[in-house]
C-alpha cells in the first residue's frame, strides 16, 4: 500500500482557536484523495479551529487505514469505519453526530466540492444571516460541469423540482451534497431523519418543523479526482425511496413497502414465465409423471424467486448488500427457504379463514399479507441481517 503524503504544516498544528467546524466526508474507495483534501481544507480554513471526519463504508482499497495514517500525525483528522452499513445519508448523519464542533459541514471527498466556500458559509451561519448554508451548482455563478453526463444534469434539475415541492424551501439546488448547519440543529432532528438514500440535505430540510432560512453559495462542481461514487446505478430508485419515506414512511415502513412492491413485481414475472413455458412446451410432457403445469410452475417460481432476491439485494437492502459469488449463493438459498416458509403461512392462514366462512378472495388476500410479513421478517434477519 502506497504511503500518504502528509502536508508538512499539518503534522503538528500549534494550539490556537477552539474547535468551531467539523467537515464530514463520507468515503468509498478514496484513499488517494484524503491527504490532498486535508491540505486544501487547511488552505481554506487555516491551521486550526476545524476537524475533518472521514466516514468510510469499509472500503476495500484501505481508505480507513489511510485516514488513520493521517490521523496519527494530524490531530485534526478523525475516521469512522463502518462495518455492515452503507449509504451516504446514514454516513453523513453518523459523522455529524460524532463531533463537538458547534457547526458541521458535509461535502464529498472526491474534490468535486470546493473547500474555499467553507469560510463564507461559516460566516453566514455565525452572523445569523442563515440557518443552513448550501453550495449550489445552479445559482448564478455556479456550474454543474463536473456532472458525469448531460442526462445526469437533467435528472438533477428534475429531482430538484420535486425536492422543492417536498421541503417548501425555494432553492436552486436542494439536492446538493455540500452544505453546512449548526450541529445543534442537526441533533435536534436526528432521531426523525430517515438516513435512507443519498441526499441528506433533502432529509434535513423536509424534517424541519418550520422551513429553515437558507443561503446558497455558487459552487463550481469539479471533475472527480479519483475514487468511487456512492451514487451507484440505484441512485434514481434511492431518490424515490427518500421521497416515499418522507411522505408515507410513517404509514407503511419504507423497507417493507419496497419488499412488498418487489414481491408484487415478482408475481408478474412468475405469471409471464409460466405463460411462456406453457405456450412453448405445453405439449412436451404428455404421458409423463409430471404435467406441463407442474414443470412450468416450478421454473416460474425459481425465476421469480431469483428476481425478487436480486432486486431486494440491490434496492431494499442496499445498505446491507450481499456481494461475491459465495455470499450471493448462500443468500439466495436462505431467501428460498424463507419464502417457502412464508408460502406455507400464506396457504395455512387462507385455508383457516375459508373454513370460517370468509370470502375466498378476502382469505387469499389475508394469506398474501401474512406471508409477505413473514418473508420480510425472516429475510431481514436471516438473509440480510445478523444472527
């Protein structure tokens, strides 16, 4: 592992101003970004009065170790290494709650956010001019040139429009990942934040009892220096999850709603596979022990179960996602066993209700609900959870 270059002036900063600002930096495979970023923070904020908190989701490239190597020589650097947890929003929350600094900022560690905005943002909060300061790509003087594609930039504009409706705050960039607020403000609402998805600012603004006074600062969104984005291919889905959680999550828990929605999609997949099989091979199994329906039903069940497992692993349990061939195979087997138990619960409950003269369709629906709750509970614990 290559060694990090420690900024000379950061090796032993002289005692000076009391801690005022914590900069929280969620990371994923960004070991090469850390030392240059600390140097940029010092250039923007001076030699003291701040700390950098790297919150790393157990990056396989050794980001956590690189951050610890920096911390050994620079007391302004701290690291939180998360095991078994993933996601930008939850990482930001953990980092913000871990500091004693009166103000806290969240920004990317990939050098796309400009640390030179931090003193201006801090001054606006310290003077009472604003309650939340936001680095905006779309305010006059800002730029979204660092977005990876024109499609992503258009998607960001659409997401911003929906976010404004949700939060009631008029901002050009409510989906920004670069913002600052008083730590006490964050702590006051932390227990109501969902921590789901990737846009923690949206979560904070939507959770406020009254809209915050927000000031935006023009941000020239730069190209990624190196490392890996926490915004993977599920980013759009995670954004919708965040919206659902804010609107309806208090009625039906968000993770269960996702699990049920994917289950419903799995029913459609099952029926399509069964229909295609019967259409193609319906006459193949004449004069055999098994019927075409039995073979088709088995294949359709396996395909639908695999479909459900893959989507739940990627979306419902994205923060606990299984990876690697062995882990995925073991997870699929556990999921199959879980679903078989849920199926028995489904049939048993429906059969009992019919015997008590319930309408067959009502009984079937009750069986589906019970089976789904059972599958969700067991899957959460034994497939994607910890024993």
